[in-house]
């Protein structure tokens, strides 16, 4: 009986520790399209993991640091990237149907992912089952750790 209780206690501690280190999933903010649109870009290669016409938005907290060009970003900073199909019309690349939204929010709760919570939502705003550590954080950590995990630079 003591062994069973001890085992249960250890498992409980391990599960609690695992939950503490689980990646935070960022909520898609309502009204983010009213934030500052900081940049658009196109990745036209459909085989690329980030294919699409991208519109990038930053909230006021993120925008101040982004404009200054140095970090770290304060808690509450947030970015949303809206991905759209790439349409070619008359020699111009434009955005087609929405693919998804990707979110980054700076929060102390996200200690497992460099202080940023990540989230991915489909075209209708429904949370996608994405491993945000493998699908988001690992790339940001490998390529943008020196800029507080943000790839974007402010373009005036």
C-alpha cells in the first residue's frame, strides 16, 4: 500500500511538472486587423512550410519595440500573421482565400518557449492541432533568438 501511494505521489509530481513546462497556446486576439499592419510578404512556393501571402500585424506594445529595433519585447506584446493563398492576376501576385492565422504573444507563462506563446488557427478562427514547440518555437529559437525570437524588422 505504501509503495502504491509513493508511486502515485511521484507520478502526480511528474505530471504536474510536465504541465508546468508544457507550451502555452496563444489565443487569437479579436480585432487584431485593427492593429498596425507592419509588413506583407509572399512565399509563392507551395512546398514551403510557410507558403502564402502574409500580412503581419503588431499590437501597440510590440510596435514600440519593433520600431526601436531592439528588444526584449515587453509582456503583452503580440503579433499575428494572416496567411492567404497566392493568386496571380494580370502579372501581379495578390492574396486569395485565407489559409490560417499564426499568433505570438509575449508572456511569462511561456517559459518553455522563450517567453512567447504561439497559436495557429484555421481560416474560420478554429484552433489547429499544431505542436507549437516543433512547428513554431524551434524555428524561431534557431533563427531569431538574438532578436527575442522575432524575425520581422520594422520597415518605415
